[in-house]
């Protein structure tokens, strides 16, 4: 329930609530993200790999991109310019690749600290 | 003396470290502190191996490059030992230069998946309690305060340099129109006014 509420702190969501996220809640979300990345690493890797070979048909990438867009349309405020950028298939490749790379670089035991550093640098 | 061997695996990449414990430092026999050899195996790519002094710079190169890649900066890393450049969003070109003369550099093309496998192998090595290596200056080790300090310096320069250049160029431009005092001209004028 708490995690569900925390998701609404994302200003891109339709159900955005202007609650300031606390530091311990921010840390908790990072820990969850890192643990999920560890668990999902084989899938993340396959999505990245499917786009590497231009000659091969990138079915996994296309499926992921399709689902990504579906979820954004369903849950995010599509009137926002930033969300429109995420939905634009010509532009969102770079955003998706970089997000997946960040997750794949943070699966070690120090992944929590690494992800935190990446986020502070943004 | 039998050398210790430790391997770190991540999907299609594996890193092997061979060496000995430092008995003078009362280390246990499973420990590796004196690295004699290392091998990085990436699936379908030639074997990368080298001396201990090459391991640190190569790990550094991968860490710095991966940071540049995700921070929206130009992903290029160049050094005496290794160059890494992005061919496109998904492929990276690695050029490994041999320290031996007359040995051609090794060129590797790896995708994002192999890049993350390699980075994760290096992470496992860094975190392993059984291997003690001279810690590399990887970005994760930079203290948060120092990092922000560096960013502030960059922002400070970005903020002040454009107006500073503007003022300099204004001074240079306007200096060409400065009227210099000429005493001979003044004497001539005076003579014209009073012809006595």
C-alpha cells in the first residue's frame, strides 16, 4: 500500500500527488529497483541484445517497446511534453536503452550505492 | 608454488584472476593479493589478457565509458592502452593497444549486453573479499560532496564565461573607435583660431 502511494509522487503520472518524498522512502524505492534489476537482469540483457544486430529481427525489443508505450498511455499524463517524448517511437529508443543500461549496471552488491549516485548525477 | 585462481562470471563474460596471497601480510592461502595474470573472456570475441598493471586502467576505461554513456555525454574514452568509442546507440568499438612493439591493436565490437556483462564482472572483482587489488579510481568511489563540488565548478564557469567573453569582445570592438589625444592637432587648431 505504501509503495503504491509512493508511485504517485511521480509528476508524470495521471494520479500525481504533490507529497514530498522522504529520504528513507527514496532509499527504499532504490533498494526495490536494484533487487528487481538483479532478478530481471536476464530479461534486461535480452532486450538490449535484441536491438544490437540490425540484420536480425528485433522481436523482443519491439514487444518491450509496445508494452512500454501501452503502460505509459494507460498510467501517465499524455498531455505532458515529457510523456509525449516517451511515447514518440522515433525518440524513445535512447531513453529506453539508457534506462535499461543503468539498471543492468546496478546489479552488484554495491548496486544500491551505484544507482543512488547515478540518480544524484541527473 | 601453486597459484590461486578465481573466476567471476556474468552471462557471456568471465574474468579469471590468477595470483598468490601475500604471506608477509599474514593472509590466508585462498586470498589473492599478488596478481600474476588475468584473463577476460567475452563470448565470440578474442581472449583479452595482460599484466597486472593493465587490469586497473582497463577496468577504469570501462567504468568511465559506461558513466559517459548514461550521462548523455559524448561516449569516447581514449588512453595509451585502450580506446572505447560508441559506433551507435547499441554497439561499442574497443581498441586494445599492445605494450609490445610490432603487435597490431586488437579491435572488438561489443553490444550493450556484453558491455553490461563485462562491467558486472569487474564489479564482482571489486567486491570480492578474496582478491585485494589496488583500488581503481572508479566513479562510484567519488565522494558525493566532491562530485557536487565538481559540478558546481563547471556550472560556475558556464555561468561566468559567456558574459566575460562578451565584455572582452565589447572592449576590443569599442577600442577601435577610441579618439586618441594628439597634441600636434591641437596646436594647429589653436593657430587657426588665433592667427597672430
